[in-house]
C-alpha cells in the first residue's frame, strides 16, 4: 500500500485528512511545513505520495520539488496540492504538481483523487499492488519490481513470491506450498 505524507502547519485540517486516508487503508505520516520537518519525514525513504497544504505551509511547491530532486533524484513521489483559488492562477505545468484540490475541500474527494492518480500512474488499482520495502508485486500485470527495476521470473516463481508476500510472517510446509502454488 502506498505511504502518504501530509505536509501542513494546520493540525486540525491535517487530522481530518489523516483520518479519512487511514480509514481508506493508507499508512499516513504528517509533518510541519518547514524544510527541516519535511527532510526528517522524507528520510530514510520518501513516501509514494505527498499532500502539500499550500495554505498552511511555509514550503512552496517549487521548493518542495527542488528538495525532492536534490535529496531523492531516483524516486519522485506524486504530489497533490491543497490550495486556494488565488494559487490556481499561478500554477504552471512545470510546477511539479500531479493533482490539486481547491479549498474548501471534502476529505473523501482527496481519497478519490488519490486513487485515480495512483491508478493513472501505475495503470492498476492501488489494491493490485503489493509493496514490501523496495519489492513491488503487480498482481494485475503479473510483474515484480525491486527498487523500480523489473525482475524476470517464471510464472511459478511469480506465484510462489506472490503467495509468500501476501502471507508475510507465516511459515508453510513444503506440502502446503505445493498445494497452494502448484
């Protein structure tokens, strides 16, 4: 499941968004809108999605993209910006925002936009991806990636890996694996 980081200095608004995202099944972190807080939250590995509250953050969108490029050039998270109507007129295509919501917004809309954005980006439903650290199992396309690089597996190797990943922490006998995978 994709991890989400909400960057905001508005604890009340953040709590509401965080609750809605957690109810939708996403792991959510929050941090303040200052550069140091964002750097702490991004390390050691940045989340897959950033929600930047432009109305309650000291960090501008271009600053965030520069920071991400500087610190994590190999991994570029998706960015959803929460903004007012006046910020929309200054938004340009090179700003690095993948989607935005205008205030006042409904937290359920953020969840819907997030699911759509993840689907567009991955071309699969977010529930079809299993992520464990750097390992990603794409159940819709029968493919596996490690640190973004495709891993060549036979169909049976894929099925065995998928079974083991979906049953993490459990021990199986040889016979049980043979029954489940073969």
